[in-house]
C-alpha cells in the first residue's frame, strides 16, 4: 500500500513551536514504522522543514536516504525564498500525481 505523508506546517500541531518541532522530530524518527511510506509532500510553511537549519532536517534526510521521496512545493519555496537541502523541488502536477497514486494519505 503506497502511503503518503502530507505536511503543510513547519511543526506538528498548533501552539508552542518548540514543542511542535520536538514531537515532529520524534514522529519522523519513528515513521519508518508506517507501512509502505513512499513520499512526503510538503507545502506552505511545511517546506521550511527541508532547508538548512530545519529542526528536523536530519530525520528527513534519513527518510530520503531510505527511499522516501520528499516533494516540497516549488511555488512555496519561492514564496519563502528558500532552497531545499534535501528532496526534489516539486510542482502541483507532481503533487497531485503523488496524492492520486497514494492508497493512504496521512495529514499532519
């Protein structure tokens, strides 16, 4: 089953940012337990997670090296004037195709 994780925020949940970063890092470290995780789509402020200085860059890099595709939105990166340190700059066509091919989608 192809599973895709969708991240539209630069932390997990609402509220305290330090806590949101901490629990997101834990979630990402444990996410290999998600059966058939194939891709992570990042848009809006979620793209801030794939840049240098991100509090979860190490975890995302490990997932990427393990074969999980990281697809940050190119329009969102341009809006925030960011360059990804890991992953493949994506566009809406690729994001839609990734979501359409998924058998399971998890939104954070």
